[in-house]
C-alpha cells in the first residue's frame, strides 16, 4: 500500500465550506503515480503502458479545509491484463471517500491489452490489499 498526505488549499473548497467533490479524482490520480512508476519508472508519457477503463468515487463524508487528508492506494484486484486500484481518503482517521479505478496494461502501438507477467505482476501483488470493511 502506498500512502500520501494532501493538505487542502483554500481554493479546494466550495461555497458550502468543505472540500469540493471535484478535487478527489485529481488527488487520487496524483496518488496513483506510485503505482504508475511500477510500469513507467520515469513517468515518461512516451513510454506509457496503461489506460484507464473505469473510475468511480464513493463520497461517504465531507472533507474539511485546514486538516490533512491521507490517501491510501493499493491493488484490490489483479486480472490477466487489468487491475483495480482502490484508494481511500481519510481525514482525522475517518474513511471519507473510497475510489476504484480499473487500469489496463496496454500496448499503444498495437492498440491492445497485454498480459501482466513476471516481476511486474509480483510488484503489483506486493501492493494487494483488501478494501476496508467499514461503511
């Protein structure tokens, strides 16, 4: 599991006074860089070997300005050529958001999915984690 901390800026808030829901997908993408480096260590887009097939975010509680947010990133499903990245946003120890992104190992020249094998598969397996049971 990878863990990053985000400190919300004032501009991340909305008229209701909490962190705007549009910020979570951006923060989750930033936190996925740790997993992206397993595929493309220097994050060079010319060597990119992934595509996104699906993304969803469950909003369970408000996030507040003025308190750090912990983002946990891990693999919750590993298929032949795709995997699911699950991400948790936590503030004050409470799970506030849960995200899932399906990524596909992809050959952009051949325009097709390619199997996840060998050391790459082992690296992803090392970051496998069960989703939280809490509601």
